[in-house]
């Protein structure tokens, strides 16, 4: 099984600064530097609220985002329409892109509302705690991660939970962890920042939850344990430790590897299922996005093409790659659609449902220790033939 380094095929190259503003609609510019900046084109989608919340629809034809409520726009430059005037905390599309789930605040707790493609409210449910993330891994299953903070004289209790909502049933809430934070840790740090620090992710296969378990020892600085939890079995593993404020983690596009950043910006590639040796990648920065074909990355606003830095957005810039290979970028309070990365590598044929189920089963068995690393690798090689 190839490592993330092998798949991305990193190589080194010279980087020549050459400022080039990308002219976009509305007489707005998106400046870039880099030897290949001229190949990029950008289109302004919309301003966004301060939380910079957005979610690209499957297939890349549209995007949901927060701007005075929940809005939808077709890409690259469709006219936005409003689904709700209420500010969302999280957004998630159904696998087929026909429905959108939005999380809202409700008197310290949360509510999940599902909208149809025509904007009609189809269903909803209340949950305990502030909703920090929302995922829709399969047609009839929604997942949410919630955060509850309770203040005491000796500190603040932080509870993070996983909500499993099988459509048509009552949601189930499972405690992920509970930590007491020192007053010095929470002083000046609101619930919004803690939500971002502990921001969880779901694997591309929809079977593993990656989240940060905040640790706050009495006589030491706080730090994060990067935890991986199998959705089916509930088995958890500690993958790495990283900084409280600067550390990040994410999945590669194929879901086989994790990229973990430490306080110094060093990026490690970890393969928790096959037991491959951990590698430190030949550049630094926070892992923000990896393209579906594995050839492009966005690190702290820098665009890398097969490991070579080809362009850079002005800081602070964040973004994500869509499944069609294009890039959505957030900069200066606005959302932009960026193309010019080149034709994406054609996606492999969709895995047959029975093979997909088998893959998820093998990963659940490996997470629970029911099969060895060698058994897992052998079975996966047969499955992917």
C-alpha cells in the first residue's frame, strides 16, 4: 500500500515571487504570487459571515454557505438564494446532493434541520450541546459532534459527544471525552475557539471520526490527543499528540492516511490501518486541503502541485478542494471559486457496494484489533484488485 508521500509524488523546485492579481467579478481582486499564477482564474461567489462556514455539494456544481443565514449558489457564479435567515453552526450535504443539513443554536443546545433542494424543511431534531460539526456519511445516517462547557470555580468541564441520527429514529448521543480545563486555559478562550480547536473530521469512506481530545494537565501546558474512532465498532485509537492551538490533522483524499501537523508546522504522514512507517513530509505548514487526485495541496494559502509550490494566496487564506478538482477559497471575508489546477486525474470507477461494505468491515476489524496488520494489508490488496 502506497504512502501519502508516494501518491503525492513530492519533488522540490524553485519558487519565484511574481505578484499577479486575479481579476474577478465585481471589480474585486484576489492577489497571488508564484511562477504559475497566470494559469489560475477566479470567480467571486459571495461574501461570507465571520465564521467562514461553507460546504461544497457533491459533484461540485453548488455550494452552501453562511451569509445572513443559510444560502445556496450554483458554481462558479450562480445567484445565491436563501434557505434560512438563521445563522448556521455547521453544514452537510446528503451523499446525492439532493438535501442539505444545517445545525443551529437553541438556548445553549442545538438543532439539526434538513432542507430539500427546493428549500422546504423535511425533518429536524434537537440535540444536547453546541453542535461543532455535522456529517452525512450515508443516505439514512447523520452524525454530529457536540460540545458542552460547564464553568466551576476550579475550572471548566468540557464534554464532547457524538450524535448518531438514523433517519426515522431518535438520535443517540455518546460521550467521546470529558476534560476539566484550568482557568488559565479558558481565560479569554470562548466556546467558539474551543469548537475550532476540537474540530472533527469524517473519513472519505464515512467510517472513521478524527477528533481532538483536549488534555490539560495541572502542571503542564494543554495539548491535543488526535483520536480515531470507528463509527461502526466504537473502537478508538490515539494516533498522535499535537499542540493545543497550532496542531491540525486531516485525511488524505483516498482516506488511507492521516496528515498531522505539530506546533512547528512539521507534517507527518501516518497510516493507522496498515502500520506503514510514519513519514515527515519535505515541507511545513498546516494541512488545510488535499485534492481528490492527491497531486495538489493547500498549505497556509500555498498551492502545491506535486510537491512544488506554484502559487500563493495572501494570508490569511483557507480553502478546500472539490471532487471535480477545482478549489474553493476563503479570503478577506469572501468565497471564491478557483480553477486552473489542470485537468483532474480521472476518478477510478466507483467501488461496488459489496466491496465498499467489505472495506469498511476490514477497517472496523483492524481498529478493534480483530485482525492483524498483515491480515488487513493482504485482504485490502485482494479487495482493490
